[in-house]
C-alpha cells in the first residue's frame, strides 16, 4: 500500500476517535480552563494499559505528576500506536505518551521532551529455545510491534525486507503468536518482557538480555514541531525527577530504584 493512502486511512481513524475538526485543546466544563489533549496506546503494560475500563500504568502516574508541576489539566485518549503518530503530526492532539523512544528519525517530524525513562530491548522465547542472544535470531521467525524501535533493532540484524520478521499491531498480539508457535521469539522493551514474565510464570517463557546488540534508548513525551508545551513540560519533568516524585512512582511500578543521574545527564 502506498504511504499516502496508508496515512490517509490512519488519519480517518484518528478523526473518528478524537473528533474531526476538533481543536487540539478541549475546554473544561466551566469553559475557562483549557485541557491538553494527550494520545496514547494503552496496550503497553506496565507503561499504559486498560484496567477496569481505565488507562493505568507508569506513564500515566508520571504524566499526572508532570502535568501537576506544570499547572496543566489534560484529557487522555487511547487511539492506538500508528494513529497517535498521525494525530500528533496533524496537530489533532497536543502531545503523546506511550513509551515512545526518542531517535533521530522521529526528531525530523516531531519535537520531544527531555528523556524520562531509560530502556533497552530483550528477547522473549520459550523455555528450552536454542536462541541465546540476538545473533541467534538469524534464520528464525521474530515477532515485533509494527513501527517500533524493536522492529528497527530486528531489521538491523536480519535486514529490512526479511520475511521472517513478523509485524503485529501490539506486543500483546505478538506474544500470543509466540505462545501459539507462530514465531520463535518476540523482541520488545525490557520492562515489557520482565512485566510479562512476572505476571505469567505459567507460560514457560524466558527473557534474554543482549547489551552487545541492543543499545540503551530513552523515552520522551512527543509533540508536534514547534509546540509551546515542550518548555513547560521539560521543566515539570526535571522537577519531578529532582524532588523524588519520579523515584517513588518508579519504585511503585518496578520495585527498584531508578538511575535518575543518567536521566539528568540527558537534560
């Protein structure tokens, strides 16, 4: 499918979800407070996912803290991974948060906040698999979430047009395919792999780290180019990290202390 047609379809989906022609900021019920409209893809536990009809996760608690520091109110809209990029680019929303990695390619189209989370990739495989590192993925069927840096990491190893790279809408579907034997491995963010293993010990899967082939990366809030929100939220992120709020949220979700020094070095 041509990129122009695909983008058109995505934008139609976005309009249906967030309201065609709607301004990028909603008015609060009193009509005097503007709310920042934030897009997400609530299928990325533990960062954002659905629980009892509500979007919850590390990113959501972090966003709450940062918005409070910035003195802003917001509406969070679960519109999906590919649509959120189109929505931000088209300024149909004000920003997005969804474990979005900052990289040079994306910075050509979007503005990003200062980094708020350090991550890397891991390989998820069945117990007893002969896959022990990233190089062992050669010749195997590998599941990835479409449009992610996990996909890019696997394409770097196997080649962009490799038919053994199986692309899925989200990690939930990719892991289901792994459990059903449709792929030999899934590559995604380390925190996602560890969270899945913690919550599903009966699935007989294991996670593999490979710091040689998978470099560290950083997540950021994503804005349209030239957004005035960036400066306010950069300041909010720095305050939340420095005053200890970030560490409290991190420990609640991951059970360990974050390396805040590496985040502050990036600012």
